[in-house]
C-alpha cells in the first residue's frame, strides 16, 4: 500500500464500486484519443510501475483551446480550463501506457507550466484545473506532488502545458 507525503499518512484504497472510468463519466468527460507528439520525443516512458507522461498541451479536436500569456491574452479562468484539458490529454496517454484508465493506481506528480505575463503570480490557481481533475477522477489516489511554474513561452503558443507521473497497478 502506498502512502502519501502528507502528515496524515493516508493510505490509498481504491473504491471498487467507483472506478476512475466511472468517476470520469460522472463528470461528463471522456478520454480523448492520446495526442501524438509534435516533435522528436515519445508520449511516455515507463520505468517499472511508473509512467512519465510528456508535456501535454490544451488540445481538443486537434486545435489549441487557449493561447498566449495569462492574463493579457487568456483569462485565469480560461487558463484553468485549459489546464484541465491538458490533464485529460495526459490521462489519455497514461491510460494507453497502463492498459486502461482503471489500471492507474496513483497520480504521483504534476508539472504545470503557465505562459504568464511578468507580473502574473496566479500559476497555482491555474494549475488547480489539472489537480482538481486528478482528485475528482482518482479520489485520494489523485493527491500528488506538484510544481506550478510561470513561463515566457510554451510550444505552439499554448497557454498551459502539463506533464504527469503516475503509478500503475
């Protein structure tokens, strides 16, 4: 049984009556097809029971849903929604690597990069779009370590990019 890094030392116990797939469906969401890399890298790398998912952009139906820096080009609220889309895309890749969404046992870490204007310091609130999705889908097993980082620019002009590390069963 894995324990989190918090002071309470909660154990992750998946609820067999509510799978991650069930939770995703209850949110009205479906996994998109796993996005293909846009450069010279692989979508994921698996080492033992860990899957490292390459950075995912806020693509939906083949198009970016948010571009430019926050808040001058994209509102913080729209950036948070874009972070959720990035996380959904990352879950699609992780599910492919794991053999299905329900084979993901734990979300270990998120790295969230936010294209930001120089004075913007709300990256953690934007990153919550990804973090809250993980908690909604995986419950306690969705609690994770995280970095929320401001960036001058991101690939293709995207507002947000999210990388994920998950543990598979």
